[in-house]
C-alpha cells in the first residue's frame, strides 16, 4: 500500500468517520471520503489514494510526494 498519510476523524454532524489525505490537500476537496466504521473509512481512503494516483499518472500530472515522519 502507499505511504500517504490519512487522517480519520469522527464527525458528530455527519455520524461518519471522515478521511483527509494531507498530501493531497492543495489538489483535492477535503474531506475526500468517509465510512460508517473506522475500517470502512480507511479502506475508502486507500481506494481514493489509488484512484487519484492513477488518474494523475494517466493525465501526466505531477504526483505529490508522501510525507515522512522524522524522529530526531
């Protein structure tokens, strides 16, 4: 699976887990997907990452680099 970050947060208003992908924030409307359970939200997030990466590659667009956590 990809090395892109996913933030999964509960929304009381929507009664769903919402998923954002920080590396895609300047190119994709956030939140980008959701799920009724945390597991479903994560699966949907992984599908969205794959979908955008494939589309950007086909269209010849630049692909954002995954963020890395560096611990000193």
